[in-house]
C-alpha cells in the first residue's frame, strides 16, 4: 500500500477573492473540488493511506474528507500550529514509510502517480521531482547589449523553454535529515541544500497534462479543460 502526503495548508493568496471563504484545495474544478480529484486519482493508483498536512481553514478540509472511507482509503491529518512552508511539515509526521509521494493539493495532472514513485524507488534516489516543460513567449523585440549598452544582438519575440516543478515529488525518508525542526522550510530551501550537499535529485519530465490552479487564469483554464478531458484524469466512478 502506497503512502501520499498532500500539502493542503496554504492560504491561496494568489487565488483571491475566490479563496476568501473557501480553502484553495476545495475550489471546484468541474463537479469536484481539486483536492477530491487528487484523492480519487491516488485511490485509483493504489495509494491507500493519505496524510493531509493542514493549517489554514483546516476544520473545513477535515469536515469534507473525514477519514477517507468514502473513497475506500485512509485519510489522516497533520496539523501545523504555525505556517511551515512546503517541506518542514514532513518533520511533523512520525510514521513515514521508506518511500512516499509528496504533492501540492492544488494541481491537476494526468501523471501516473504509482509509476512515478516506483521509478524513484528503482533509481534509489533520495528525492525526485516531476517536471513540466513550459514555453514563455516575449511579446517584444529583445535588445542584447554589452556593458556599455552597445547593441550586440536582437531577438524578435523570442520563445524561452524551461522545466518547472509540478509540485509532485517522490521522496525517501532519508531526506528528512536535511530539513530543520520547527521552522519554515520550503521546496526551494531543500533544493539549495541538496545541491550544496551533493544530494542526487532526480528530475522526471512529464509529457502529459499539468496545471497549477493557484492563479485565477490558470484556475479558469483548468476548469474548462477538465470537462473536456475528464477520462484522461482517471478519477474513478
């Protein structure tokens, strides 16, 4: 039985005013809250025990998901008494298995969660990041200059390609040694520490669908695309 930790304690500041009264993980995408979509996907993928790391509006999230029996799984909760960012909440969970999934509670993706964790275990890594390729088009002519501002090059509306973290991670319990106790510590902090400590972090590009609903435009797009692609997301009946 696989274990997943869902980070659901954020305040959803970027998604205001939608999140003034409702926690971001309960924002509806199609007919379900985004976090229920994730729960359904994980249940379908064989994750039988899910721990939600909660803080902001925790009682509302607990009231909705309760013990997980509705979806045939076990759901329990780890309550932060103060905001700890994304990685420090892991230190509050005492019964973590050797390998587990960690993810944000506000992402919509068709990733194979089980396969992602299994490949992480096979590669014997301490931390794996699911990554997505994004393209940003600059809508202007870009001027390249030297230190004296002499023109050295010109690019007309260039497109930049880069990999971004999807907020979905496969994690070894060994990584906890790099996370401090009782202090805010985020994904960025952990990655800087891993690089400095020469910890092997695996990046696994995902070629399917991914959307972070944290911004209003992305939330609207995800809601529209979910209805068209519902079968792709494998959420069960």
